[in-house]
């Protein structure tokens, strides 16, 4: 299932959401070369988060194969900036388009409800919690982590709490048959979380590449917690529209 839009109107222009999307697009163009080589691999090596490098569990100088004849090299000193920079890196066109679309659909209402400053805090902290969750599962991993999925997962978690009955129009793929359905946000987001959870369980203790499911889970839970930690009032949780 893929969300097309929600029926939840906004009061204010979601400036911060636009800025975040703009920053990700600029990074994709200027630093990652629109996914072309060697810019893409260089950006992933330099700005992606490598748990084994960050925690020093992998020896300096270790070569990490990325593609045929290309490898990242573990630095002697960990670069903690990658906890943030990795949130703005992506691995391909589908990766960045999918992430930015989810942020476009759900981010405006969360920015409207939290306010711009708290919205930025939720986004960044969710991304950090997401990275921490993935690192805890495999602290010796040498696979670079990139993507805004964990931070956006936080936005989705907050949305699930604040607007559970908002209607989300979904594009559903059933083999060769494609249709549209409207479902409550809690159904769509709950289903998304369930898929992340059942997909994450088999990856415990493994170092295979692919989707960082535990980062998605950590970010989503951080977004839920942020509603209460940042003191969003009950009256703001009413569905609008």
C-alpha cells in the first residue's frame, strides 16, 4: 500500500517540511550526483553511518565492499556527525522519492500541531533514536546506513497518535490489479509498523544489507513518545476536516 494523500487540512504553510524536502533534494543533486557514480558511493562512505566505525568495534583500515572494485575504508577516529548527515543521504531514486513523499503526506499536519521548533526537534530526535535502535541490534555492522526513513518514521508515529481517524487515500497493488481505497490513518500506519516489526525480527544479530527495519521501528516509537514528552495537549489531538 502506498499513501497518496490524507484529508487532514492544515492551517499554516508547512515551511519546515518544505525546507527538509529541499535540503534532501539539494544533497541528492549536489553531493550524491543524482545517484550517479562515483558521487553516490563516495557520499555513502563519507556521510553514511557505519555502526562498527562509530563504536570502534571494527579495526581502522578495514575495507567494506560496496560494489565491484569499490570499498569504503574504516577511519581511525569515529565521525559522530554521520548520526545527522546520514539522515540526508539516500541510496537511490526510489529511496529518496518514497521518503520525501511520505514526509509530504504526513509532515504538514505534524508541523501544524507541534509548531516549527518542536517539529524540528521531533524530526531530528526521531532520526537519532532510529540510528540508535539499528546500532543496538548490530553494533559491529560495517554496512553504511543512509536515509531519512527513521526521522520520517517519527513523524508517522506522532501522526498515528494525533490523527488516528484521519482518512488516508491509498494506492493498493494486488498483482497486476491496482486500486484506490480510503482507510483510517491508524490502520495504514499500524499496518506499516507491523510490516517493519515482522521484517525486523529475523535480522537480529545479522549484518546483511537492505532495509534498516529497526531504525524505522525506533523512529516510529520516538514519534509516539514525543507527543507526550513535548506536552501536546489533548485538545490538539482532535481530527480536523
